[in-house]
C-alpha cells in the first residue's frame, strides 16, 4: 500500500543503489533523474546496444520494480495447492505434479492467448474467498522480495472473478487482499499497491461496480484500475470514458490491456478515449509510427511482458521481440519489463531481465532504464 510521506515530486528520484552501478551508469542515471517529470516522459532514444563490456546479469542488490502482475498467475503452485485443500476444493487430480501442469504454461498445451486465459479457471476458483485472497497477496509480495528483490510491486485482479458468482461479498474479497498486502509490508521493505481489473467480456454494469469499489478502497491500498480479459466483439474502450474519468478524479492510476491480443485500432481508441497513464503490453504499436509518436507525446508507459507474449504467441519469436523492443526504444516510448504471471509462466522478474540481457534483446543500460521508468510510472506513491 502507499507509504506516507512520499511527495509526488519524489517520483523522479533514483531508487537504485549507486554502489551497484558502474561510474558511467551512475552518471547517466544522475543526469536522467535531474530532469523534470515531464522530461522523464520524453526520454532520449535508448542506446540500442552497449558498447562496453557489461555484467551478464543484474546485481542482486539492485532493487526492482514490477507494475504488471496478475494475482491469478503469481502464486507459487505449492501455495495454491495448500489453499485449495484448506478450503476443501475438489481438484480434478490428487497428483501434485498434475496440478502444477493444470496451472502453469506448457508450450504443447498453450498454443495461443485463449489457451493461456483458460489456465486462470483453476487459479481464480481457488482464490475465490477472502482467506484465499489474503494468503495469495501475502505470499506473492514476500516471495517477490525474497527471490527477486522486488521493492515496488503492483498486483492486479478482478474481484468479481473471485466471489463465486456473487456468493461472496466483493468488499470482503478486496479488504482481504489489502490485509494480505499490509501483512507482507510489515515484514518486508516493499511499496505495493492493488489494481482492480474490469473485464472486456463483462457487462458494463458489472464493470461499473468494480470501478466504484476501486474508488471506495482508494485510500486503503487500491492504486488503479485496468481492463483485462478476453477480446469481445461487443467491447468498446470509448464507452468507459466516464468511468475512467471518475477514477482519475478519485486519484487512481489508469491502465488498460491493449495492443496485445486486440487490434491496433482498439489500442488507438483506448489511448484517445480513456487517456490512460499506462498501457498493458501495447507492443502492437511497434507497427504504427504515428501511434508510437502519440504514446511518446502523451507520456504513456507500456508495460511490456516479453515471456508472456512469446507464450501466448502474440509475438512470433525472439527475432520479432528484438524488433519490437528496438522499435519502442528508437521511438523514445518509455516501457517497463514485467512478467504478467511469474508462476504460471515460470519466470520471475529478475530472471526475465537477465534472460533479456543474455539473449541481447536489451542492453545493460536499457534494463536499468526500464527499471527506472517502472519506478517513475508506478501508481504507488
Ligand atoms: Zn496482463
């Protein structure tokens, strides 16, 4: 949740320990941090590849920020197993390893975006109680800190996909998630916040309720709203303009899933009608220089999730991923690196960043810059 005493002007300050950096890196980031917030949104194009030799992996002491993580795909399977049994949920198998297969990605079974979303059936069912949500959020934040030194973390979920069709009270689900977050923040030096997800396949009236709940819990740890879920032919971003305006007025951050499985037109509509602070994924914009310019001018950060995009086949392969990242960089569009779902996809943030470094998809300075952008664009104050 938000920690008191952090003025908004602090958003541009460096969270990175300088002792862990080279002199050149520290100099670059000092220059970067000295600029105003508006200039932060219009960075110079990133260096495409580091000329000098750089470490092959990030120092463990480097604090990381992650903005795009779904609760449904971020809990360790062993914990999910334990939660399911604590609640007496009848699972389709008594074999633990078969259960792990049920809630994690396997390229032979997951051949596209819809196959990936289908994995959430079991995780959302298991998390559908206040007790399950409290433990889930608690375990995610502690685990992210212990394993990856993530010190700024935003977690998102749809409370209506965790209330067993209306049997459970939404306020209890949300309050339990906040409780889990507060417990973990007592234990670890992490700043965290919750984002409530609307769903593209939901009726407008249901999504409206979620926005009202987000506003009602805004002072207690809910920091933003998102629209996620499967693409739906009847869905229109523009229809949500009034709801997004009221969320913005209530001080919530705004993000939406767009430019991933959906069309470029839909992403354009999302950007122009909702004026989000960030866009989840947004990688399809790489195909449209005009849209890239709009994103840069509006200072919108893209929450890029490389491994997720490869598994859902939204990105065709590593070569295409390199092209996407290079295109965003050369057009000066700020982006952060995220996992989307570290447990379901089998790769935590530090591993994701080190993988990008090893495969030379991003240079060392670029990874540091992405982490810096994640801090600067976080909804957690
Ligand atoms: Zn997502």
